C-alpha cells in the first residue's frame, strides 16, 4: 500500500460519507475515523512484533491532524483534552523548561504541550485564556484521544 492508495481510500470515504473504516493488509493496520468537524484522522500500526528501529522498513501511513476536541467545562475550570493518540511532552526537548506549569496564565493560541504521534510533533494550543489549574498526564506518558491534558480556569 502506498500513499496514492491511502489518498484514494480517503477520497472514497469522504465521497461516500463513511464515518469509520478499518483495513489490515500485509501486517499494516489502518483505521480512519471522521470527526464531527468533517476532517479525517488516520492512524496505523506497524506489524507486530516490532523489528529493531534501524532495520524496520518504512510503513506507508497517512496522518491527518484532527482538530482538537472542544475544551469542556470541568469542576474548577475548562478541561483541555488530547486531540490525538501519542506521547505527551511538557517541553520542546528535555533541556527546555515546560511550555506551561500550574499557576501560569495562558492566552488563546498559546502552546501548552506537544503530543508526539508517529514521529510527528503536534503542538497543542490553548482554546481558552486563563490560569493552568492542573496538568493531568506526566511528561513522557502515553495519552489517548480525549484524555484530559490540562484544566484551565478561564479569565
């Protein structure tokens, strides 16, 4: 399966208004879900068991960044949830300070964290202005779609 095959699959799914699709071929899994905003998110997994990193052949997987789920009101603020599956990082690299900490004031559009998904670094931005009340996951912890990342007390 190559990138043109994946693009054709996505085109057909959009044309047919299909909201969810799974395909497994030659040990490569592809799962595509259409979210309410109408964008597609595709995720794939390499065959198991994983080969050593240097010897692993590249597997063709298309990843379309989905919009962040809307921030939800929480008991003490607004809950910012993960828009994708990946690894949560509080800073750009291990030697940098965290993007935000508890007590920090944030503006709409300010980067809160990074989620690494399939070797892509996705910046997660604040959708509300306010104060960081809580950071939910630990640095380097895996997160799933919809997992809480931050609680922000709106201004």
